[in-house]
C-alpha cells in the first residue's frame, strides 16, 4: 500500500499523465480536424452538384418562360426540374413539389434580396435537409434585374448524416485506442527518464549510510548526466574530507592513549607519595596539611581520569575484551556498592536473577551510574531490576534536580557536564560514556530520562550471552 501511494504521488505518474494528456489532446485535435474536413467534403459532395444542377436546369428553361409568368408556366417549370422543387412568383407558386411554407424564412429573404444561388441546412424531424434557392434575373437590356421569380429545391441529407456520424464514431474510437498506446509509450519514456534518477536516489542513500565510495557512470551530456557528474564530484570530496577527519581523529585518539599510558607509571609513584602525605597530614602545619590534602585529592582525580582515558581508548581501538560468565545481578550490585562504601547511601531492591556478563565491566557500569546519581542527584538513590526471557533491566533513580533538557540528548557524550561551571567536579566526564560503551559491548544499552522528581538511568542487558572478545 505504501509503495502504491508512493507511485501515485511520484514523478512517474505525473510524467505518464502529462504524456497521456498531450497525446489525447493531439489525437482529439487531429480527430476533430479530420472530422470537420471529412464532414465538409461529404456535404459539399451533395451540395455543390445539386446547386450546379439547379442552376443549369433553370437556365435551360429560361427561353420558354415569358414575363410575368402565369400559374401554368410556374407548374410547367417546376415539373421540368429534377428533385423536389417549387417555383414562386409573388403570391403564386407551383402546385406540385415543395410547399413554399416549408422553406426557411431566412433562405427566402436571402434569395429575394440577392442575385446568386443560396443554400441552408436545417433539421426536420431530427433529420438534416438541404434547401437551395436562386432568383431568376433578366437578360438583355435589363440584364441582372430581378424578375421576381424564385426557384427552390430540397435535398435530403439522411444518408450523408449517417456517414458523418459513422466517421465521428470512428474518430472517437481511434482517439480512445490512442490512450493505451499513449500510456504504454509514456511508461516506457518515464522509465528511461527516471532510471538515472532512481540510480541517483539509491546512490544518495548509500552515501548517507556511510558508503562514501559510491559512484555513478555519467552517460551523455544532458542535464541528468551533469547531475550525475556533480554527485560524483560531491561524493569524492566528501570521501576525501571524511577520510581526512577520520585520520585526524585516529591520530588524536592515539595521542591520548599514548599519553595516558605514559602517565600511568609516574601517577602510580605519585599515589604512593600522596598516601604517605595523607597519613602524615595531621602532623603537618595547618597550611601544609591543606596543601598536602589538595595535592592528594587532585592526584587521585588525575589517576581516575587517566584510567578512564585508557579504558575509553581501548574501545576506540577495538581492543576492549569481554569475558562473559553467569553473574548474579543482586550479588554483583551489592559487591559494587560495598567496595565503594555506598551501601548505606543506596536502596537496592533486586530479585535473584542471573545475567551473562563480564563481572569487571558490569561493576564499572554500576559504579558509574550509581556514582553519577550520588554526585549530581539527591537521596534517596534507588536501584531496581526487572527481567523477562529476553533481557534484564536495571534502573538507577535519584531524587535530585534531574538532567537539563538541553543536556539530556548528549548526556552520554564524552566530557559532557550538566553544569559547565563545575569544571573541577570530582568526575572525569567520561563515566557515563564508559558505562554506555560497556553496555553496548554486552549487546545492551543505557537510556537516560527525567522522572519529574529526578533522573533515571536504565541499563538493559540481553539474557543471551555475547561472544567473548
């Protein structure tokens, strides 16, 4: 049905209708012109000979006529003429043949006022009839003067009308037969015209899906060929630009990964030193103790940032490893909370359900989601879980201000923060991004939403184990 609506509203239908309309108009005009020409020819084939015959017969009888004529002469003249005729002189008319009362008044007026033979076609009882009339003119000294005598003749046109009607029927039949031919030709022409358009549409879709090496053969030099050439040029430039951007991004990620790895060793040594400073801070002067604790806190923050960068670089490089085993979800969450001292700060109501997962990565996901709720939300922080045959859903809900609507679509972006003024917050800005990458590594996903009373993050993991990587 959708394809039918698409066809009905597409360019092909408009081309077919336009072509068919032009064909019908052309065929109709040709049929109409042929009909008019043939009709005039058929009528002239009867009308012209009848007029010539009447004129010749009248001229042949003129020598026998005396003026003014009497009734007998009018009757004799009418009898000498072929066909249905009548001769009129004033109030007299021949007593045989045509009744003068049946002659059209317009024709009688034209004959009485004119000097040439006249004709008029009328319908009588639904049948066409030809009336011919001519005046008799004087010859000799008064040549061209009207004698007052008028001769009329009628010719039935029923046979000719039947031929004309048959001609009209054939003309319309030919026009009707031209319609399917026109539609077939229009479909063929539309197919030829739209074939490169469809190819261009398909190529554009592939380009939009990321297949940047798609190209089309440019044939000819018409507008469509020029459009194809422009598309190929655009695709080539896009491929080059995207390739350059990808290379730059890969270089940047390699740089971050290399720097992060290089920082791990000195940071490990610094953490040992800061541990000593933390232990001895109470024995140091007040100002020195504050500075020592600040250095210790910032060193731990830098260590977490480097660890997160190393972790995210593994995802970027495609080297993240997944070691799947059957994990008790309630136990895994409890262990994650206990390891970080969050047990008393979080309410967990979890059923006993197992899920195929990498325990270490599941711990990272839970820690990042709960840590985010504790840092940016407000108590109570609650963890709930539901399960069906296909998946397990774990929700972490807080009762804080929620996530700003403008931040919600990009909350999983790297270094995304709801409040840009909190640039020195405890988090690295990578926690939610790492959580999402770990969820996707398991074949799952994470969604963020506002509940009206806070924020809710929902982790979904499939019940079917993913292949270890």
